[in-house]
C-alpha cells in the first residue's frame, strides 16, 4: 500500500518542507520562462541578432552578447532561477555568503565545498530516514488492514482514509485518532459518516486480533486525578510483540533494523468523551483473549470501574498485567533512565506536563483539544513501556506473579466501591508533600474522594467509616482554606484562567490595602513617637516635690512673673507639702491586701496569713555578751559580734 505523498499528518514536517521547496522552485522557474519580462527579453535578443547580422555579418556575436548582458528581462529570468535553486536548498542567505567568500579567495571556496558535502550528506540521511519512516508507517497500516479484513482483502480506499486521521509520536509511529470531535490539534475532526466508518474498522480489528494466539496490547490512560472522584480523558492502545499474551514469555532485545520510526505497529488514541468510543474500549478491556499491559494501573482501575459524572465508564478490566509490580524501580521515568539510551528522539517523561499547577487549583490539565505536545506525551508512554519490557531486567516468573497480584488488586477494588483503603493512601501522600503546590494538589484529590463518597454512598455509612471520612475532610479543608481553593459538590472542575484573573485582582486589592495600612502604620508610629517625646519632656520638666529642683523652679516661675515684687526662693516646708511628700514616699512601700478580692485563690490567702502571723510574733532579743553561733572563731571575735547583734536588736 503506497500512502499519499502529501499527507499533512502522515509524513510530518519533512514532507511538507520538501513539497514547499518543489512548489517554490517550479513557480519561480515557470515565471522566469513564461513571464512577460522573459518574453520581452527574448524579443530583444532576436531583434539585436537580426540588426547585427544585417549590419555586419561577421561581427554578430558582439551585439548578441551585449544584448543578452544588458536586457533586463534576461537578468530577471536569471535572478528568478537562482532564487528557485536557493529555495530548493533552503539556505538562500547562506548561499549568498558562500558566493561572497568565493569571490574573496580560494580559502572560502574550500570551506564552501566542505559545507556542501555536509549538506548533501544530511539531505541523504534525511531522505533515507523519511523513506524508512514511510515504509514503517505503511507496514503498520498493512498490519491493521490484514487483521481487520484478512491478508490482501482490504479495499484500496481504506488506507488513504486512515492516513487522514493519524498523528505521530516522538518516534515517528502513527496513531489513529478515534473521536467524533476536535481532539488533537492538526488532526481534522471526523464527520458523522467518517466516525461511523472509523468505529466499524476498529471493531473489525478487535475481533480479528482476538483470533491471534497470545495477542497482547500496550495500554495507558491520561486524565484528571486518576482514582475515586477523578476522570479519565484519553486511552492509548498499541499492539506489541514484546511478550506472548498467554505465557508472558518475553521477547528480549529490539527488532532488527531498529530506527527512529520503530515500533511501526499502528496505535490508537481514543477520546473517552464519546459514548461509542467508551463502548469500544469496554470490548477491549473486558476481552479475556487479549492481554493488556499497563504500568501503575491502580488509579486507572479505580476510574475505569467507578468513574461517574460527565463520562461514566463502568468497565471491569479483565486479563490485565500491571508490569510495575515486576520491577524494582517503580517510577517509569527513573526506570527508563536506568536503561541504555535506545532512542535519542524519545523525550524524558518527567516535567513535560505540570500536573500540580492545574490540580492544585482543581483545574483540568488534559482538556481537549490537546496540543501536539500533550498528545505525544500521552502516546510516548507506550514506547517507554515496550522499551522497559524488551531491555529492562525482569523475568517471566515475575510477570506471572504480577498478573496474579493484579487480579488480587481488582478483587479488592470490587469489594471496596467507595475506596476507603485508597483514602488513607492519599492522606499519607498529603503528609509527605514537600511543597505547597503538591500539598494543595493532594488536598484537592482527597476532597474530591470525600465528596465522591458523600454523593455516591449507597446507604448510611458505618461508624468507623464516618470517623475516617470526617478526619480526611478536616485534613483537606485545612490546606484548601489556606490556599483559597474550593471543590464543588458536583465534582466539577474550575477554569484556571478565571481563577488567575481573580487572583490578580485580589493581589492588586491586597497590595493597595497593604500600602494604605503601611501608610497608616507609619503615621501612627510617628504620632506615638511624638507623644512619647512629649511625655518624657514633661517628666523632665516636673521635678519631685520638696527637692531643690522643685524649689528652684517655683522661684524661677515667680521671678518670670514679677522678679522685683516676688517672694523669691522659699525653703520653708508647709504642712501641706510635708503631707504630700510623706504620702508619695509611703505609696512605694505601702502594701494593701484585700481578702475579698483574692477570694478563691487559696495559695495567696495562705501566704497572706503566714505573713501576718509572722509580724505578730515578738522579736527575741539576745542578752549582752552572748556569742553568736554563726559569727566568731573563739579568739575575741565572739564578744564583738554579740555587741553588734545587740545594737541591731535595739535599732529594730
């Protein structure tokens, strides 16, 4: 089957560039040959030759050369031809530089020759790669048609029809996009008739593939929050020969002739928003004759079995192997990094889609129509899984155990329709979150799970289930309130653009408020500082009563009023001043105890009673000549010490 040469999605950028170059070259050359300026140039040449032949038959070459050199039409024709050749090379600017260097000297000419040789090699390699890619893609279409219709029995119109709805992975492998709406950029949406024809071809392929002994499919899913309360958007499937579907015997090593376009089997990119596509996926996932190979399938299983809302699925997977259980390194990105670099064109898995950015705001990260980058990210996981199966370190026995473990997981999920076992796992991830964004994303997933339980619980929950659910809701709400994120009860998703605009408005309002608050605070601080200074100044000005400073101030004030008739300084203390001075001194040492105010505080009352009783005990006086036990060392010191104690007692 020969695919159409100018398919926009089947051959990619190389074919489009080659076609554009050919079109530009042919257009420029045609304009140069058949344009009006070219026709005028030809007429001038003929007239010049005839005139020169009539004037001087032996010198006709001279005017011919002059007419050709001076005719503007010929110059225009030559210029257009050169532009066409440069466009064919795709390096017009570089060729002008080459021409300038060639005029300058021989060193530039040698460099130009080397560059031309390298360019020719690159073009040859690109040509061979394009031919090999086209051959691999054609083999993928041939395999699909042979399985669906039988060897050589497919109509000739089916191949070009499938090319129309194909996209390419990072390795150049073609994937058939099955959707009734715009699903991937640069892939046209199918009409109603074309969509029915695609579904018919897919059903034919599935029924034919079930007849193969040991048929196996690589499978993967993408969507929002895989698990309870989440939603799957896409499904990726691709036939593989990496292992036998029945015995799980591995096919070690890569196929011969491995290139950037391997694997060449036609894959399928399914839009799960369409109910008919969901029925098709249900036939594949519930088929016991086809072995499905998935990496990290628990969240996908939960969505396939219990997804509700906009796209309910209710699919019970059968004959599935979670290959992650057969390997020590559980993360696909780290596992693929530990293997030899088989494909340079296969990008790294981590960091291509910022899931936490969207999920931390309860927004969709995989909202159709998908960009080419996101579509390639989804289908490239199948290539990574096949590379791990062919090159990774595992055994057939481990895969058999993984199949048994997968059956146990599916049985446990069937007995836990509300997912209380997964609820605790999400809480553990929430505790281990390293950043605020990761914590917010895990909190949104936890809250969606709790709302799913509240909404779809068949009856009243048991006591321990209600306790676990309340604890999970509290843990999620504490973080969501801090991050200002809400999850609706209908499990719908937020629009990230609207939230960003609202956040910007809130930030602007907050900045304005903060500026006003800072201004007010600065004003308040200045006023407080002024008040403190005034109080300090007043305290400095007011001197203590009875002191020389106070007397001096009074005399100074009287002297300011009437220095001649004033009384001057007066050191006499009247009764009022004496009373005031005694009251001020006694205020510092006076202690007032109110037992009614301290009622109920037994410790304070007991301490007050003890203090009062100690004050009522009469103080013992020591007689003269008694020796203190604490003072004196027996050589005349005791007598002096006793006298000092006597004097102290008398003073008391």
